[in-house]
C-alpha cells in the first residue's frame, strides 16, 4: 500500500510504502468499523422488531420517551 504524505509548508508530496505497523493498524481499524456497522444494523433491526411487537411507530415511541 502506498502512503502519500503532504508537506503543507513546501507543497511537496512524498509517496512511500506503508510500514508493517500501519498495515496492521489498518486491518484493526477495518475490523472495528465492520463490527460497529454490524452492531448498528442489529440495533436497528431489534428496534424495528420491538416497535412492531408494541404496534407503535418510531414517532410514537419518541413521544412516549420525551
């Protein structure tokens, strides 16, 4: 993977290969982002199921909780 570093003072762009640590961190960040997206999707599904079970809309739930 190529990393581009931009020097704002000189306007110079330096391109270099990513280090092993940067590649490892990228994999960790990607796994965390995927886990977060899955958790958010599950929460949305669970919320929709609960609202359907209660027979109320999202707006009605907000009114109840306000």
